[in-house]
C-alpha cells in the first residue's frame, strides 16, 4: 500500500485520457483507464449477445476481461487479450453503452478489486469517475479534471475530425450532456469530486499546461 496513486476523475471529454497517459509516461508509472473496462464490458456483451440489463452476466463478463494499458509515445493504449482495441472502443456509441453498464452495482463490484490490482510499483495514474471516491479513497493526490460541456464537445469534435470520423458539434454536445447526467445522477459511485480532490478546470488550459500543473502538484505533495 506504499505504492503512490494519482487519481484523475472527471466528466467525459475533459482530457483525462490524454493527460493521464502523458503524466504516467513522464513519471514512468502504470496506467489504469477504468472507463475502458466499462467500454470493454459493454463490447463483450455485444459479442456474446448479453442484454445490457442482464446484470449477473455482465458482471461475469467484466470479471473475465484480459486487459492491459500500456503507454506508447505518450498515447494511452488499450490491449484486449493482447490486441490493440484503443480506437474501436472510443466511439460515442461505445461510451453511451459503457455508461449504462457502469450504472449496475454488480458490474462495479466485479471490477473493484481488479482495478485496485493495477496499483504496482513504482506508482499508478488512475483515470475514471470514482477513482478518488471509491477505488482509491486513500490516494495521496486526487485531481478532478473538468471543462465546460461546450469545450468538451469542441475537443471531441476535433479529435473525431482528425480520426476522419464525421460528427456534428450539436449532437456531440447533446451526447456529452446526456452522459454527464447519467454519470452524476446514478445511485452507485456517481461522478463527483472526492472531498479532498483538487479541481482543475481545463477549459482555457492547453494539454502541456495541465501536465505541468499536475507534475508540479505531485512534487509539492512529495
Ligand atoms: O472515461 P470513459 O469515457 O472511457 O468512460 C466511459 C463510461 O464509463 C463513463 O461515461 C462512465 O459511465 C463509466 N465509468 C465509470 N467509472 C469509471 C470510469 C468510467 O462509471 N471509473
């Protein structure tokens, strides 16, 4: 339990994934992309014809995921059974399905210990919604990364354009607002800053500025 953990929670599209990957790489720490676990559970459900309200079967799928989160050239990757699935699980549709699966208590329970097992020397950067509140409540440094919904929609739009995927800004904004509502209003592990979290609003910050601020905070905390 002496292994340090930096938790980075916040709403979708706030830049947690990018920032977590860069900070993990700079520190040489491990990475946990907890959102990918929910995305992969939803994807496995599709593959095995499991309905998104079949809680027991979904929990069983979640407990069997063989997943790893290496960082390559500052980019966080998701490997499922050794295969890079980073791109295919990042669609807005996959995110929407993930947030439905993530509202199920048995699924969250099945993933709890697995997430804690990512805490290995020399340290862990944990990215998600409940890293600081539920999974690593004793983490020495907790960040709540946020940005306005409009700015998050704008960033998603840019990201998708770069990936050659078409999407309208207004529909992205609606999707982001719907996912925010589901994540903050659910009964189990709702999205909210831990009492001892530091909130960082990145609406007007660049990625390197955020990485610098986080690294600075980690140094201050020793
Ligand atoms: O972060 P990402 O967009 O990949 O997360 C997808 C969905 O998974 C979120 O909308 C949220 O519902 C769920 N999630 C969660 N707890 C986490 C990480 C993600 O409930 N720690």
